[in-house]
C-alpha cells in the first residue's frame, strides 16, 4: 500500500512488471507500423534525426513527469490532477487525455485488425508465389473492403476489453512480460534479410542519410507527433500506469529504459523495412499500408518465411494489444474511479464507444473514402488531431504542471523515492521541464498552425 493512497489499489507487483507494462504500452504499432510509414512520407533521414532529438529532449522528461503525477496522485489521469491541484482547471488536461484515448483507440484498432488479418493470411500462405506488385494489390483490395476489416477490428477490440476486465495485475502484467524479446529477435532477423536483398542499399541511405531540403514545418510536426505517439506520452496513459507503480521503483530509470527500448525497436523496424522497400521497387511514401505491402515480400525471400511470417504477425498483434490495453485503461480507470461505475460496465461502455468511432476509421479506407473533413479522411483526421495536436499539447501542459505548479520538493521527493535515491541532474531536468520543453512544443505547434 502506498503512502499517499487511501484505499487499496491494484498495482504492479514487481519492478520488472512495471517496466514490461510501460514498455508494452510504448512498443506497439507505433514502432512497427506508424514509424516506417511516417518516415517514408516525411522523406527519411532528416525526419529520423529530428525525431530522435524530440525523443531525447522531450520524451524522457514528459514520461518522467507523467509517472510523477500518477504515482503522487494515485489516481487515473483526470483524478490525479484533481487530487494534486484541487479546485483548479488542471483536471482538463485529464479530460483532453480521455478524448485523445478514444480517438487513438478508434484508429489503432483499424490497424490492429489488419494485423490480425495478416496472421490469418500468413497461416493460409496467401502470398505464396506473388510478385511484390500482386502483394500490394492484394492489400489494396483487402483494406478497402467492408466486411473482413470490420470483423478483425471487432475481434481486436473484444480481446482488448477482455484483458482489461482481467484487472491490472493479472491482466496487463501477465501479457506484457514475456513476448517482447521475441519480437526484437525476429526484427533483427528480418532486418538482416532486408539489408542483404539485392537493390536494398538505397533503403539504408534513405533512412540514415539526412536530406534537410525536404524538411518543412509539417515534417517537424510529424516528428513531434510520432515521438509522443510512440512513447505513449501526452495523454495520461503513463499517469494511469504511474499510479500503479510502487513507491520503491525508480521512475527515472524506468523512463530511460522504456524510451531506449522503444526507440531501438522503431529503428530496427526501419532497418527491416526500408531496404526491402527499395529492393522491391515499392514507394516509401505509400502511407498507412506500407508495412502490409512490404513485409510479405521479405518473408517470401526468407528460408522458413512461412513460419516467420506467422510468428511475426502474432507478435505484432500482441504488441498492439499491450498498447491498446494501456489506452483503454485510461478511460476505464477514469470511469471506475470518478464516476463509480463497475470495472465491467466501464470496460463495456468505453469499448463500445471506441468501436463505433473505430468502424468509421476502418471504413474510411473503403466506402467512406470520399468523406473528408478539410481534406482528411476520418482515419487521418483522428490520427492527426490526436497524435500531432492533442498529445503534444497534453505533454506541454503536463511538464508545465510538474515544473511550475507542483512544489519542487514534491517532484524531487517523488523522483528520489522520498530521499532514498540520488536524483542525478535534477536541476537540469527542472530547467528542461520549465523552459525548454514547453517552448519547443509551443514553437512546433504554433509553427504548424501557421501562427509563427
Ligand atoms: N505507443 C503505442 C504504440 O507505439 C500506442 C499507445 C499506447 C499510445 N498508449 C498510448 C499512444 C498513449 C499515445 C498515448 O503503438
């Protein structure tokens, strides 16, 4: 039982458990699906450098701030603000996070559904003997139809809800613990196959050789959004998880380790994908379908590719699940703690609502393709608004809360576990939180809206 909580809270049982859960939240489709597709659309190497800059400068500090708020507040994203800043509008940051959670869960489940479909297609060896053009065309047909993408999306949502119903300890920890090392191993093998394909060299230079002439404000905004999305920060998911972390865990170390693991996996995914993109003459700027057009080609060119494909898509689906549960948990923890509904009711309500919006996201690749708002389909609109606007704005407010609103001693107390740990570079961290991070985020946001 923690010192500042006043009721028995479900929690993570071990240090390893919390690292796995936080890493499980961070590592997901964001690394393996979204990162390559955004890199591809944003022109490659220069984007990567900017992205890495944001991860270092903003990622780790925002993640630490979320953990600090959550563990000190001992509540969900909204409730933690209410507790730490009673009678102020700060809880609105939590409200924003809950809105973002709905939006992200909706479009996330579309892609997770495609992933499940590709598990089944790998099992049935659906791509055997196809050329890369045929594989792309196949994906084109599949994801624009109505029925199967919706079925798979629904299956994914039910799986997410089911894990959430099992509760924090039994659910999240158990699923997150074991599988990620296997995903890394597989990515390494795929990366090796990819860079040894004839014609792959251009892929590595696309990814690692920065061409700053392609950088404009939209590329910088995309890098910011991707950094937040990939690390699961800016929305309160890690506030919620932070509230389950025990008092003797080291918040700084967890943040650094999770960030490193997440970034490593994104780069690995890039190394697996871009060489193959060029080897198979595909378009790096292909958009959200990129990995689904590229990966089956790699497996076709691998000894044992049939088995590798199945294992890979299963692991990717699991990585997606450990992320989606962290999104759903934000809403469920809020509903149960603030509105006093049961965990079961909360899960059913939140899942249904997100699924309804999710259906629109899925259909926006097919029958609803023509339905656009300021040029964006429902899918693109939700992804853009949540990832590029709400998460950075949430992150900005979170660091401002920790560095300007909270007492400096309280922050130090939380990071040092009440004086037990030495906090390295505390002054530097506070300086980043107070000045650098908010200004950097504000500049990118304003710049992209065209205010600067
Ligand atoms: N980071 C996850 C991924 O890379 C997605 C995710 C989970 C997320 N929880 C989040 C994104 C909270 C933003 C906020 O797939």
